[in-house]
C-alpha cells in the first residue's frame, strides 16, 4: 500500500465525514519494522511515528531525530512504571496512561522536569480482561484524578476488540471524550482507520498498511 495511499485514504475519509482538512494526524507505527523501511518513509516526508517498546525506540530514534528535523514519536504500547522516566524523555506523547500508579509516577516526573509529554488515557472499551485500559465506568473519575495531578491529558485512546465491529467502540470513545472536555481521539489502525475518522478520530495509528507486515521473528 504505502504512505501516499494511506494519506489519500485519510484525506478522502476526512472529506466524506465533512471534517476540516488536516484535522486527522497520521501516526506511522514503526514498531518492529526494519530500519530501511522506516528510513524510506522518513525520506518521503513522514514525521510522526508510533512505537510500542521503550527500549526499541531508545535504540533507533535519537539518530533519526538529528537527521530528520521535526520528527515526533508517540508511545502507543503498554508502559511499565519503571520505564516511565525513560519514556517521558523519549516521546512527545504517551497514548497509554491506563492506571493511577502510572499517573502518579508521570506527575512526579513532570514536577521534577517542569515538562511532560501530552497524554492520552487508554480506555478498555470492550472491557476485555486481557487488555490494558481504564474501564468505561471508571473513566470520568480517572480523568478527574489526572486533572488534580495537573497532568496534560489531551485525549482518549482505544483498541477495539478484534472480532467486533469497531464502530460502536469508536462512538463510545468519542462520547466519553466529549463528556470529559477532551479534544483528542487516538483510534483507528490499518484495518479500521476510515471508520475511526468517521467517528471523529484526531490521531490514527497505522502500521502494517504503510510498512508491510511486521516480522516478529526478526526482532527476537
Ligand atoms: C501495532 C499497533 C498499531 C498498528 O497496527 P496495524 O494494524 O499494523 O496498523 C496501532 N495501535 C497500537 C496500539 C498498536 O500496538
């Protein structure tokens, strides 16, 4: 498929939804991809990327940041509290704030540094036991707590259950964001970003449709 196809499909979905041009940011999810594939997308002009693993991001992005000014990298994978310090130094945004202990840790890091990445609260819209994220019924209280901690929460993020129609999950996330006065909606991946844009996504996280399939065997 490639970058330009995805950009064109995003623009078409934005138009079809009657939304403003440029209202959706494409996060190119580069986790586990070989460096030459990522370098090719950088050369095409893409500057916003998503990574799932702190260690992997720490290994590859510092050099590319020097080489390609304007690069921003967002953390979209589960974040262990003991990696939070490294994460706030590496990423412009973290999409996976999902528990009070991590909120407390990020708040103390923000105090110490006088700065914090923008944060999205991950919501487990399908209430799946194996999946990270705040449960929908706990979301409003959690967002209130992040405000009390003075954290820069800018939006919500979700990963809908794999075997379900994602549209109701996107609609639920949009409703919860509106109710909490949050403008950001990080939702939509390779298989469903157009539906997410129709439901109001501001950030879509697209990996394999841009880079090709991930080869986890090659990473290990
Ligand atoms: C890997 C990943 C993506 C990208 O998935 P694709 O299906 O390759 O587009 C998006 N969001 C999250 C949270 C991911 O972990």
